[in-house]
């Protein structure tokens, strides 16, 4: 999973309605997940947040928010070629490798 991924949609159910999002996730080898969110209509344009992650028993555990010790567990539901679907605590995330 190392490298940059384009998070293009999220959904409450795997086969449910997908909400389009524009976020880049970069999984770094040092255990950092760099998220870059783009807001074309907002005042900030771009927001970058670095959180910690680790892979444990095949699951991705990522910090819920920076500086907190609370982690959520995400399972890879599907990975085919450059596409990946993650099932986290409340949402499914749809990603493509950049």
C-alpha cells in the first residue's frame, strides 16, 4: 500500500450511494499517512494532515485524528490492479493508486 492513492469516493455501504471526495492519501514507509484534501470552493484550497498508521494482521490501523492515541481499523475489501476499497469503522473508502 506504500505510495500515493487518490481517495475519490466514500460510502456508508459497499453497494450504497457514493459521495465524491477529492483527497490524496500517501502511505509512507515511516508509518505516516499524509492526507491532502482539496476544496475547490473553500477558502483553504488545500488542507494537509499527517496521521500515524500501521499494518497489523492484514488490517490497516490509522489514527482517528492527529495527536490522539485512538486508532480505527480498516480492512481491504477489494484490491485489484490500481484500485482498492477499504472498509473502516463507519465508511467504505474507494481509492486508486496514483
